[in-house]
C-alpha cells in the first residue's frame, strides 16, 4: 500500500494539511482553514472563538488556541476528535476540487508527517497515531459511499 505523507501546506499534498487555506462555512460562520475552526473549538468563550476565527493565518489561529488566554473547555480531550472530523468534512464537501483530490488518493494510507505530534501525526519515530490521517481516510471512504 502506498503511503502519502503530508505536513506543510506548500508541499505536494499540502491541501491535506490543516494549514491549507480554503473557505468553508460551519456554525453560521466562514472559516479560512480547518486549523482556525479546530483551534476555536477549544474554548466555550464566544468572543475568544471569534478572535481565533478572524486570525490572519492558520499559524496565528494555532498560537491563539495554545495561548494561556484560551480557556480550554473541560471536555476538550473528547471533543477534539469531533471538532477535527467536523472541520475536515466541511473543508472537503464544500470544496469540490479538494474532494476530488482526496478521492484520487485511492487506497493510499494518509499520514500527517509531524515530527512533534504523536496524536494527530506520526511523530519523530513514526509510532504516533496519525489521527488526522485516519480521519481523512474515513472521510474518503464515506465520500465514496455517497457517490
């Protein structure tokens, strides 16, 4: 099985990255990237969520979400998977060109090649869970069934 590794938004498979800038609508708001949406879901404070939503870049959104000023919701460890699943589903279903690219990955294993993240990515030694890749592969399967 072919393995597709992705991380930086400017690389070949960068459109799989949460830093890939593309518009989608969720919760009645327009979002610039899945990173913006994901980071905003960390808090229940509507004002701080809006600050994250309006961040100029995905990196700035991540910094705001990781800031001590972001009061993390108590159920975040459970809700984070729901937030990511919701974000990537909106990204790929509302952007048909991205959906086609995802479907074109066939049966390849999708792996976020993050050296530091052992949950969403594969980690430096490859032993990470690569949850983002797993969610993307699950979405790809759902999209195929819907065709």
